[in-house]
């Protein structure tokens, strides 16, 4: 993270000790979801939906351009009746999404290629976000359809790769957005590669 020098970073599966002590926010147990920003002090917004666990609505003091919805989705593995997913987050935080400019950023542990075996299709959440004016920065920038991503963000221990990390932004931001997604091979210390979104 130091090498990337991000203004804002959302890091899933990290321990609290791995984040700077200032301008960071962490939620979890042994490992959890961490947010770091150099833009200002992050603070959790109310109402926070505890059943979604690690979908964190965050305001950054001194930064009124957007609200962050940091994400680490567990989907069917959460033990909460499959409600820790993007579809439920869009439903529960619909007011936040419609009343603010929101950036949804993080590890969503999902892809439309698995929709046939999921009770809540990921494509439904993507469509709901588009209706609210949000698009996936990666897919819009590279012009790739969901499920046919040429640049994976995650390598499974078995060796297969998937695109499961996302950044949704207001659609009208896209003329100012550039994307970089380094190869997974360039990040051997992690099973994820960073999705780097620059908004000019």
C-alpha cells in the first residue's frame, strides 16, 4: 500500500495492526475490513446495518465529494441467511445511494458467472445499481462485459483466477476515471491484485 500511495484504500482480510493508526477505520475480529484515507478522518455513518457486517457506510471529514460504502461480502458463507451480499446492501442502503454520490469499493466475492448457483443473482445487484446511476468503473473503462473480464483480481489456492473486486462509481464520473489493474503475478504476497481507480 505504501508503494501505491493511495488517497483511499479498502483492504479486506486484514488485521487492525496492518493499518496506520491515524485516518483509518477497521471492523472485524481476528481479521476484518480496513479503510485508510489520506483525505481526512473516516467515520462510520448511521444507520449502519449490522446484519451486513462488513458493508461500511463511511464519511470522510473534510471530503464532501462522496460517501464510501466499503465492502467485504461473504455472500452464502456468512451464516446470516445469505444477506451479506451486494444485493442486500443496495436494498438496505438505497437511501444513501440515491441521496449521495457514493463509491462502492471492495471485495465482493462474486461474479455473474456464478449466478446460476446463487439464490440472489449478482446481475440483479448490478442492474439495481445502474438504475440508481452507478456503474462498475472497471467494466465501463475497459468496455468488457460482466463475466468476461480479461484481468482477474483474485487467484484461488487451486490456481484458477477470478474477477471479484469492484469499484462502483456514479456513471457521470466516468469521463474522469482511469483504471489500472496490475497482474496477480506482480503481487505474490497476496491472493488479490489491487484495483486502482484514479478520478481526476
